[in-house]
C-alpha cells in the first residue's frame, strides 16, 4: 500500500479557498465571515488535536485510555442531540436519554463488529474501536435526535388527539402509538436515504479514504458495507430506544400525558 | 355514587358528591377552572385528593379502567385517525346513536378534516357514550351547536341519566343549567364551589 503523504505546507494553498469564501461573504455582505473564521479555526484545532490524541492512543493500546476517549465521544454526541432539539426534556433526562441511547446503540453494534467480524488484537485496539465508534455515533445520533424531535413536537401538536384517546380509556401505549410510529419513521429515514444514494450519488468518506490510502476498491467496498449494516442496525436500535424512552418519560404511571416535563426555558 | 373530597389542583380545592342518575350543572366564568376540575376528576392531570366511585378509590384501579367509568369529554375533542369510523371500536353499533344526533348513516368513511365543529362535537359525544360510563363529565357539549342539535343532545343525555348515569355538565347557558341540573355547582375564582338549587 502506498499513499501520497501531505505536509502542512501542502495545505496552505487549499486553505486559501476558505479565505476566498470569507472575501465573498464580505463583498456580498452575507455577514458570515465571523462564523466562517470561528468554524475554520475550530476545525483545524479539533482535527490536529485529534491527530495527536489518536497517535498517543494507538501507541498506548490501553483499555483505560480507549474507554475514556469513547466516553468523551459519547458525551459530545449527547450534547449534539440536545442542541438539535427544539423542545427538551426536563432534568437529568435532557442529556441522559440521548447519551444512554447513543451509548447503547453505537456501543452495541461497535462491540458486535469488533468481537465477531473484525477481531483486532486486542479486541479494543483503538485503531479499530474508535473510528468505528465514531461513525456509529455520528449516524445513530442523527436518527435519535430526529426521532426525539418528531416525538416531542408531535405530542405538543397532537395533544388533543392523544388526550381524547386517554380520556376514553386508552392506555398510554395505545394513545401514543400513532405519534411513536411517526417518530420512528422519521428517525429511520436518513439512513435509508443514504443507503439508496450510496455509490451512485455519494462515495462515502471512509471508502474514499481507504482508496486514497491504496486499498483495492473492492476491499474498500466490503469495509463500507460492513459499516453501513452496522449503522442501519445501530440507528434502528438507538431510535427505538430513544423514542420509546421519550414516550415513557412524557407519560406517567396513571397514563397521563405529561407535557409539563418538556422544559420551557428556551425562547424561540 | 361519585365522591370527591378535597380535590386539589393548582388553585382548586373542591369537595362534592354525585348520586347515581343525577346531573349537576357546573357553572362559572371562563378561566375559573371548570375544565381543570373535570380533567382532574378523570385523573388526566396530576392532582391530590380522594376521588371514589361506589366507595372504590380511583387509585385502586388502572387509570384507563377509571376513565372508562368516569369519562371526560373535552370541549374541543381530539381525533387520532383520518376517518370518522376509525375512532369507534364498533362503528355499526354506534349508528343508532349517530342517527339520533342528526348525522347521516354514511358518515363513517368521512374524513375528520371535512367535518364542521358541530359535527365533531356530536360525533365525539357519540364516541364517549359508546363506553356506557358510570359518570360522564361533559365540558360545554352544546356550546357550538344549533338549538335543534343541542336539544337532541340534551334528550339523549336525559335518557342516560334515567338509566342511572351520573353527569357533570359544564355550561355557560343559565337556562340550560336550570333545565338539565338537579343542582348547580358554581365555581368561584378562589377555586372553591358553591352549591345552589336551580
């Protein structure tokens, strides 16, 4: 395997393209230049840091440091889920539900792949575990945040329908089922769309990366298929857990709809 | 008999009894808490207090079973499916009721979207009456109806009362309150109720 190595100097010219964006923003008064500058600096700092962190982790191959890195990734994912919600849950569940479900879903499928098909030595080798977990987190996070967003918004909008069903003696499960179905469908849509478009419209980043690194395209495709199957499974698992968990938290043991458990602190 | 003791929800604090086959009118200015009270008795909102049906605490049974016996009908009823008949467990059995409320027999496949407010109110009443609940709590069930439909509703409920159903009927119409209620419960802004005879 051979690949063309880049030096930091090779990045100067391409970086000018971002500067061009900034000039455009100034010239057209888009007022994006500040945001663009912050985003660019963030990206550079985050990626360079991650490069060094991964170098350290790959050299250490320590279960402790790998687990710590994985935990940090889950925490950032759950923060991202909360940031994408228009309506959030109150109290510990605000972060807890998203964190729990991403950990459950991404963790399960990552372990599954490591222990059954990839089998690196040791099984928690960060070179395999962390990139896999990262891809799973990124995608399950999308399903979970979409599912939860549709769940909470629909419950607020369909409150009369849900309460009519409850008032007529429906259980909370019966009353929420139409909304739960909608939420699950929305959470599942992105992965299905990307499965349909993959290869025709988009070449996935990981596969492109492997090809650039000199891997035979057909071998890269096998890896990508493994990843896509894992993502589909993880998204299904995570979205199901998050939507059912959310539905449980927004009702109570007396089968009442508890919209008061949606936080009202955000003014939009 | 429905017994309500020290029912507390926000500013409300209410006690009253409701005999079998009795209808009481619930009155009071808008926003005073009539809906809040009816919803609390149906246990649709968290609340405190003792509510019993024939001596049995509502907490002694699952909430869905309680609400099939003590049924709340909202002033603006909700719909969870697209067509009328999907909201009934046995649409054919409901047809006589639907006809008595002045709706055509073929309205089963109608879309909820195309119903008028009055049609929705009457269909929601039919849907609730199908449960044959022991206690009905009607939240302004005729406020958006024409006088003929309102009379049909009153007659239908009067039959149920004769059969032993108890009713709490919230209304802004003083004449209706005197007509249907054997007692009138007037809600005061401090959250208590005052009882009077019509």
